[in-house]
């Protein structure tokens, strides 16, 4: 299995906002754009989701993943596709009421 395909699958998962690797591969079964990006024809069988999961758990170290991510950022930066013109950060603080034994005063929110 080509390691580039494994990284591309995870990249598609995150770019699409899909939390499920199974869902990403299910979509890739019928999405021509996904298959084009992965360089799979419509008749080729895609990797099983467990193959992708296994490789990211056991084959690739944290250092390998960080090096690939750093390389992608450097390539995107040298191509001029990254700019610090706008940065979006979600810094929302939400008070948690996780203690079920504590009585709440006032009306529930």
C-alpha cells in the first residue's frame, strides 16, 4: 500500500470535516473527485478503513506524521497558497456543569 494514499485519505477526511474514516472511504467509493485525488480508477478497490487505521497506529510514528505535515506546509508555503492575512481561532469558553451531585441554583440554561 502506497503511504501517500494513506495520508491522502486522512487529509480528505479532515478537509471534508468527516469524523469517521469509514464514512470517508464510503464516500470515496462513489465520489469521482475523491478517487481522482487518490489516483484510483472506478474499477479499483479502495483500501479498507482498518488498513488506514492500523498504519496510523502502528506503522507511522508521531515524528513521521509531523514531518509529513511540516513538508506539506512548506510545499504549500513555497507555492504561495499560505498567507497569514487572516487567522481564525475559536477561543470560546463554556462553563461545564458536569457534576451531577451538585445542586444548581436558579433556572437551567
